[in-house]
């Protein structure tokens, strides 16, 4: 009976402590409301990363000191910070959220009305998958290769892909370092989900494909941006990257050839960034999905380095024009691949088996890859040439499938511009704002014919003459 | 400047309060450890739902009194309770984590050694996709239907699926209520991701497909289990469900026909559960993936009710044997579908376009669905008949593709049993423990031939005679 009383006593104490926690939460929220007031009067932004970062790190230290779960404290901290932001934002007007899908949707509407639209907005090559890939996939479907398979991908494909990459990069990739995913996006997701935790920070070099920031935010991870400029040929400054690293930084995303700029980083700078990552014990998430669309020497790859924290993301979408097949893959340490396989297995079981047979065939078609790269190069040249005739500044891409010119009009709002251009000239393209703080820029996709690209850019020129004083 | 100082002062206060919260968390964890000790001495169970509920309600009252977000307090309470359970379990011997994939893997190894293994462990029908579906998919691949498509699925398929469901359930499902996903698992994930938040609770009726708990935990959501028993024909007790609802409960998962029990809930009890959900403003996630495998009347469906909080999950995997095609879908309110589409688009872009043409064809093949259900019924009968000859108790399934007998051996450890049976008799099946606290049970899949099912169960009988005193 004494034991039972002791138990009751302890429970009462727990309750008192818990109530006290809630009261302190109340007090905290009160203070937060007053801070919001004070910030408003000072004209300071609502979210201050520096402050949040400090709070996180102090609370985390305290948790460690007390020997309680840092994970628990991190989660509770996140909930408190989220609530604070919510409280402070009540009353603010929402930010304008636009993606190139909004342009895509409007372009489709215009087409449905019978208009001829020059489509330069989507990052999808028009080249399509080679007939051999379609044939192999169709054959596998008919043979009934449509059972559950290994979460990492069928053994045959992983083995062949490992050999393919090993040859291509003169390195040793093993099957155990590979996992097949439903598209490159999911490859990014699995990578971030297995390397980052809520409250972590990730460095992203802008302008960048929106997926990196979106996916990070989806996971409660904070994107920290390093900007690059057309004046510096879109080259990231390694010192600026180093400056953004904090206790909370866990990873850096690299994407060369770059979407949207077409920049291919030089090996020296690439190396420098990898060294910085190493020194700070960061993961490097290298999205090399455009690697095969390179117009001069072969772009640098993390595969050239043997480091368990370097992760390469790629896909079959661009190299073989297999966008709608939805197959991406990650090259990473065996340990990380196993972690990813658990999530892949839980969320999607596997990439459809018959599609993997299509991928097997693709790996034999190096000629297609070269041919597609040649086409992209010609289109890029055409785009850059035509851009020289309109008021635009462009860095000539060394790879990728986009050009990212600045439109030389003061104070251009790329979103308004893109929508108005679409209405008036029936040219669809992606506003620069989608990729970061680049309101004067537009992204032109090379996924269309050379003729369309020329015509589209000429129409931009016409639009500017008619509508804007340059 | 005074304002800036005031701001700094407030920030310091917030930090102090936050630190105090962490310290109290530390104190709480200390007390919890002592409670665990006391409970152990008294032989009390670690999780006491009554106590938890009292804690919750006190804290929630306090939040209301203080005018702070009850939701925030509920979430933090859940995290604290979860941590408490984890702490208390730390001294216990760790639960064995086994999935039927471990059995699957070992079975494959034995097969690779040349052994003939009776495979009754995997939830995959051996029937395969109909030739027409394979044909339509192959044709679509060859026609180059492999471009990015709508994140929700191609318009044609959503329209036809809406008609199909509307007819089947005598209701009105619109295309806007549907989203196609890469498999039923991803349909569950999208549903949970868009309806639940970290710190929420979800009610799951055991025995259950492990995905529900795994996915909930993956999202930081706490699964709260309601058990059912073979003695009560696996019927959930509505009162027991109601008792588990707390302020943190957001959803309940229903899965009829049930994996693993084959139970089909009667319409009255189904209705009762939906009413409880409605009264408590809970989402109902109804996984009706086995709906077409029903052996008597058609199973009840949330589609029969018009409620924005009722969500139906299904797939093409079972009804048409299209497992490896990886296509699932969710029927939900337009608002939820839009939320899911955002995530689908971000993580996978879309289900491969050509596969969706295979699905379009499948919807014309009602005859296949009926034939497959007939086959499952015959297999189920064979399984139940054969089980009557060994020391087992089984509820005769009204649907689904499994039987879930209790092996009448005192203190059976279903994991040891499953592995030993596989080694000695080369019969692969899923241990009951995988599906909840059902150590005396095994799950036999009807995805194999009638002959294999009979033979497998006979071999279980032989094993029991040779190895166990029953």
C-alpha cells in the first residue's frame, strides 16, 4: 500500500510540473505577442533566423546538460517557434506564391481556346524516350513483370547502373550504393529525409530549382540562401557559403549544370565547396540530373570523391528523355541507402518493375544521350544568339537545359511580366522569382524546338518594345 | 533606441522562460523514471490510459484558462507522454522488430538454395494483371504517353474512376474528389500527411496492417490501439473506441475487409463508428483496398456517406492484380485532394502517364474483379477447412485475402514459430506479432494457389505435432 501511495504522490508531482510547463508556455506566448508589437514599431521582419537559431542552440545545450532527449526538446522548440510565427503573422497579408505550374496551367487554357502558345516554361525535354526504351518497357509489361520488387530496385538494374556510373566517372560505385526512386524529386526527398531533421538548416545556392527549398520546408528544415549573380557568371563564392554555416547547418545543395542558370561549376570551386562541407561535417547533396547535358568538358561530380557524406541525385528523365517514366536514383553510402530503402519501401514499395526494364535498356543507349546533348547545345546557342537582339543580359550556359537572362528593364516584376507576356504574345516562360530573389530574370526552357525558342524570344523583344520603355 | 532595448529585454525573457520549460521537462522525465520503478514493483502496466487522459484534460483546461492554443498544448503533451513511455520502456527488454519482409527475404534465400518453399507470407495476389491491362499499358508506352501529367492523375482516368465509383456505390463521386498515387501506401501517406500533425493521436484497430502505425510514427503522430479478438469475431467495440478518444485524437483508421483478419464489419457497427467520429470531429481514414474481395454482401464504404471528413483509400493492386503497377488512389473532399496534389506534385510529379492508361482499361474489366474474388473465396474456404484439422482457431473471413488463425499452443512466440517453420518445413507466413499484440496468431496469405495453401497448412500441422506439445 505504501508503494501505491508513493506512486500516487509521484503522479501528482508530474501533474504539477506539467501544469507549470503549460503556464510557462502561456507566459512565453504573451511575451511573443509583445515582441511582435515591438518589432512592428521598429519595422523589423517577423521571423529572425538569428534569434531562432540562438534559442534552439541554448535549449539544445540545456537538454544535453540535463541529460534529457535533445530530439524531444528540438520538437517542442519547433512547435513553440511555429506557434510564435503564427501568432506574429496573424494580421499580416500573405506572400504571393507563384510557381511555373501556374503559367503552365494558363498556357494550357489558352491552347484549349485554340491559341498557338510557344511553350518555354516547363523543364521537360520534348525529345521523348528512345523507341528501344519504350519497346523494352512494353515487352516487360506484357511478360507480366509487374510484381512487388526490392525497395531499392531490381538487382539487375542496380548492378548495371553501378557499372555504368563506375565507367563514366572512372570510380567504383557498387550496387549497394544505389537506390531507384519514383523520379528525381523523390530522390531529393529521400536524401533530405534521411540526412536532415526538423530545425536543421540547409544551404542552397540561388537561383535554384524550387524543389530544394520546398522540400526542406516540408520537412521543417530551414533553407539558408547564398545568392549568385549573372555578373559573376553565376559562380558561388565559397567564402559566402562558409559564412552561412551555423551549428544548425547539416547540408549544402549543389546543382551543376544548374537549373535555371545552365552554370557548370569549375572543378576548383567545386572542390573548395566540398572541402568546406567536409570541414564542417556537412552532407553534400549534389543534384547532377543535367550532367549529360554539358556543352564543354564533363561537369564535376561528387562521384569523383570517396566520401560517405557526399550524395549524388540523378534521374533517367533528362539524359534519355524519360520524364514520364518517373525514375530517379540516389548514389550514397550503403548505410544511407539502407535508410532510404526503408522509407521507399514504406511509402511506395518500389518503382514499377517493368519500368526498371526500360531503364536497363536505356543504359545501353549512350548514343542517345550524346545526341540529346548535341540538340540542347544547338538550342542553347540559338537562344543566346536571339537574346543578344533584345534588351537582355545572359550568361552563356555551359550545360543544362535552360537559359536564365536578365531582362534589362528597371524594376521588372517577373511574375506580372510572365503572365502578361502569355496573354499578349502567347509565350509561356518561368518568372525568375520562382528561383529566388531574381525578379528581373526569366527562365527559358530548351525543351522546345529551336524554332520555337527563337520565335519565343523574338516575341519577348516585341512585347518589350510595345509595352515597356527600356 | 528605447524600443530596441525593450525588444532585447523581451527576447531575453522569452529565452529564460524557454529554458525554464526545458528544465521542467528534465524534472518531469526524472519523475517519470521513478514512476516506472514504482510501477514495476507493483506490477502495473507501463501505459495507463486513464492517467494519460487525466493529464491531458488538466493541461488542456489550463491552456483554455490561460487563453493559449489548446492544439499546441495537446501536441506538446503527446510528445511528453510518448517520451515518458519510451523512458519507461528503456529498462524493458526491447521489442523485437520483425516484418514479414524478413520472412520474405529468408524464403527467397532458401529458394535460391534450391529449396521448394510454400510462400504464404506476402500480401500479393499471384493472379497478375489482366492481359488487356498489360496490352493497354504497353500500347501507351509505345505511343510515347510518357510526359509529365497532372499531379492528381490524367483527367480521363479521374473522370472514368469517378463514374465507376459512383455507379458501384450508388453515390456521387466527382473527378475533383480523386487523386491517383504511386500505390496504396502513398495514398495512406498523403492522407495522414494532410490530416494529421506532429503530436496528434490516431486510433487504429488491431490487428492491423503495420503501415498505419509506421506511417503515423513517421509523421510524429501517436497510434492509439483498440484491440479486437477472434472470440468476438474481430468486431471492434464502439465503446472501446470512444474511450480512447482524447483532445489530441484527430483520426481513426478503418480497414474492412481487414488485413490480416478478413473481417468485414457489419453496417450497423460501421455506422456507429462513423457517428463517433463525427461527434468528435475526427477524420475517418477508410482503407477499402480489399473491398472487391468480399465473400458475402458488399462491404460498407465511407462512400455511402457524404462527409468531408471521411476519406477512402484504395488501389488497383488487389482488384485487378496490378500490384507492380503501383497505383493507388484517394477519394476525399476537393479541399483535401488539392492539399494532397501539392504534395504529390512536389514529391513524385505524377503517376507514370502510360500506367494510367492501363488503369483506364482495368475499369472496363469488372468480370476480372468478380473472377478474382471468386478465386479468393475458394482459397479462403480451402484454408479454413484445412485449418480445422490442426490445433487452430479461426474466424472465417468475410472478405480480404488472408486468414488469421490462432495457433492453440500456450505461449507461442509467433516470430520464433514463423522462422522455425520456415527452416524446418519451408513454409513462409507472417507472424501475428507483426499486426499487433497477437503472438499466438499467424497470417496466411491467399495470394498463392489453393494447393499451396492446403499443403502449407498441413505442414504447419506436421510441424506442431513434431515440435510442440499441444
